[in-house]
C-alpha cells in the first residue's frame, strides 16, 4: 500500500510517500513543493490513500494565510477525489497523539524536535534531515498507514 501524506503551508507544501506492508512503514519519497505550481494528478493517481494534515486555525493567523493554506489542501483533496483515491483529513494534534503518543520531552524540546527525533525510528529509510512540513507529512501518512492499511500486503 502506498500512502501520500501532505502538510500544506503558506509558502510551500510538504509531502511524503510511504510504503506500508501491514506492519512497517518505509520511506519512498518526500520533499517540498509550491502549492500553486504543482500538478498533483500523477503522484495522487499512484497511491492508495492521501492523508492531509488539515490546516488548523490559530488565533494569530491572518485570514489570507488561512485561505492560502486551505486552498492548497483543497487542491490536493479534490485531485485525489477525481482520481478515486480515498482522502483522510487529520489535524496536527490527531496524528501526533496517535503516532508519537505520550512522548517524554525535556523542558526546552519542542514538538518539532520530538517529531524529528522519533519519526525516523518509526519509518524505515526516512532521512533525518528534513524540514518540518515534510516530517509532518510523513507523520500524517504514517497515521493513514496504521488506520487504513492494517491488512495491506
């Protein structure tokens, strides 16, 4: 089973493709893309599931930033639906809790640092030097693997 995880941001979008064998996730590809300049038909049509970290709205976010982020997420979701690929929308807290669990951290360790430390242990072959959007896309994809790929081979 191949799963595409997507983490849309204001300026770029992180993506990660994982292969799931029913027990273990393996890194296939990932990186950053400009949401407005990316054609998602080819990558989406090659996967079995798309998992999107759905943008949450914080109290300090500007309306324009929220619209740009949601627009990028909607573009990927619509492409997946047109390609008959299921879409799972998850919030950042949802995948972090499910994938990372209750992780102990030092007082000065951020959530991003925890993600950088733990995700490469959970995903075989995942590079350790990735920007946060790509790591978050991988985390969302891993949740999709675990939720929808229990019986995949």
